[in-house]
C-alpha cells in the first residue's frame, strides 16, 4: 500500500470519528494528505519509509473555524493511535509538521508566501514551480459538511492553483527555459568540451536537461516537482514518452570526460541535445507559441516572449522566471 492509500484508510477507519466527537459543532473541514513528501506525489516506495512516512492525514479548516476549533481538533488528532496496519509515522523535525490540523492560510503561506492565490503576474512568477506542485499535491479525501452548505477555502485556493499559471506567466517561464536550453545545451556544452573543461560541460548539460524538463511541464500545463521526481512525474504525462526516452538515452551515453577525447561520443550527445530541442519545438508549434523553423532555441524563446501582452512582464530579462 502506498502512503496516500494508507492515509485515506487511516482517516476513515481511525481518525474521522474521534475528531467529530471532539468538535461535533464544527461547520466543516477538508481532509486529505498534501504537501511535501514522495507519498503526496504518489511516488513513495520502500525506500521512502525511512523517515516522515506512515499513517497520518491533514485537516484543513477555514481560518475562523481554526481559531475556534483548531486546538481541540489537534488534541484529538494527537490522541489517535500511532500505529496502523503495522506502520508508525516517524516525524522528522527538520521537515516541519506535515500532518495534523491546519488553517488554510497557514498551509498556503508555507508554500506560496501568502494565504491564498497570487494576485498579480509577478506574484505568480516569483513562486518556485516546485512549491506550487507541493501545494496541490496529494488528495483531498473528503469535504466534511459540504452537504450542509460548508464551503472549504482550502479547496477553493487549491482549485485556483490547479487552473495553472496565467497565460502571460506561462509564456514568460517557457521563454526563460528555452533561453537557458539554448545557452547551456546548444551553445556552452560544445564550447566547454572544445576547451577540455569536462566539469563545466557536465554542469552545462545538467542545466540543459533541467530546463528542458521544466519547459515540457509548462507546455503540458503541469507544475514541475522537486528535481528528483521531475522526470519520474513526466513519464506519467500523456504525450511525453518520446521526450523521456531521449533524456534517458542522453544520460546513459558515455560521460563528458569520454566526450573530450572521443569525437563519436561527442557527436552522439550533441545529436541527442538537438533531438530534445526538436521535440520541444514541435510542441511550441502545435500550441501556436512559435512558428519559427530554426533549430536554435533562442529564436523560439524570443518569439514566445513577444506573444506576452503584459508589457512590464515582457520587459524584464528573458532569463527571469
């Protein structure tokens, strides 16, 4: 059983009734598991169980309800059995409290730096994508009180984030990733190899791959998660299998040190870099974001940037975002 399934069963079998008994007049709450952790992304495995994994769930209250019922509900939560189905959650203090009772504002402030949805394009732009991915990870198991007219502010903000970036912000971020790809993979990587700088070539290639993965997430209107899960998550996105296959071939090719002395290795890796660029150019064309025919991604970045209607957003450095 994965962590989300365990958490949902723990909530309905063990947690729900004692919390309702503790505060029978609470208007409602959203219950689920979301936030940081591989379990919230659905990527947890046996390796994940060494820290901060196990039975537990979140209760999200509207702010006014939290001030009235939060303390009593947290006390009831703390009294729940630590062990369930043979698992015990080992909390990791450095990661902060991930389960229990939260106000909507406190939950979103942790990831967005504000109690609710960003209000401007620049507010959206300045939130790291992985924080947005974390904020809407996991699953809401139940909105208790919905039948009686309760409206969850937690779910309203969550739905707003899931609707994705404003289009101008999406374009700005795509343009930035394309420009980084052009700089690191199509320009600097080859030059680093020509100068015999294997470590610099390694960093350039890593930057290229990271920006390529982020660009595909943006093109698919998904938030890119923390880097160690980014490619794993992309494998589950429809239409991304060929892109992921090329990435796999690139990272499994001989090292950049080998590319210094072996022209065949160097040419193979450069060709794979261009294959990745080609996949992205095809998606840009399909979405009408760029009609350019050049293989160099900088020109596509500039065309995507030119399509932004927010003049102030368009005026900042192309790599910003």
